[in-house]
């Protein structure tokens, strides 16, 4: 039988770097758009002004720092978990980097899709805005560490809640224009 609490804890280990990578780019207040203001075949911007080189770099750095902290703590955390008969998914510097990179690429893919559907920057698209970076992080990472289907489902279930809370806070402290 699956121990959902264990799967929840294991999923947090994977998604913390993704949350940092996805959450910190607005703090960079970037000005250089990643699409260089170029347009796609549909004559709309590829990503839009909200995806900047500065934000991508800061998100990658932030996610990597959280991943590096987890990698540093991993031996002790895993030893503690093993005391209870639980093996944590491997976290090292490379995996932390891949989680962050995957999250950011997933977020870019979400922006690309929003532009194709003629949605403006900041438009609220439930689940796409919350799941794009999680799916990206998992796709970039599951090759290198254990991510069970239960962990993935837990990530998909809890992320909209965490995402909403984080965005409300970011809106209140004037980091984001919209609270979503």
C-alpha cells in the first residue's frame, strides 16, 4: 500500500527547487525579453515581455541554490528517512539544476501557448499557470531520480494551492501586478 505522507514528503523535495525557479524571476525586474520581441508564424510574440533573460537567469540561480541546499542536506535527510525505512529520491547539484531548468522551460512553454491562444501577459489560465513548470521540472528530472506517479499527482494537486498563496503575497508586496 502506498504511504501518501511519504510520497508527499518526497514530492516536496523535488518541487522546492521548481517553486523557487518559478517564483523568483519577477524579482529580477528584467528588461530584455527572451524572444527578442520577435513574432511567431501567427504574427504574435513568441513569449511576450514577461519572459526575460534576467528573470530566467535569476530563476535558474534561485532554483539551483535551493537544489544545492537540498543536495548538501541530502545525506543527513536520507539517513533520517532510512531510519524509518524510506529512501528519498536522489538530489545532487545536477538534479537541482535540472529541476530548476525544467521548471523554467515549462513556464516558457506555458507562455508560448498563451500567446498562441491570443491571451495577454498576466491572463489567468487555471492549471496551465500552475502545472506548466511542474510538468517541465518532472520531464527534465525523472531520468535522473525517482519520481513516482504518486509524487507527480501530489505535485499537481498541491501546486495550485501553493501557487495561489505565493501569488497573492507577491501581489500584496507589489512584485506582481495580478494576484494569480
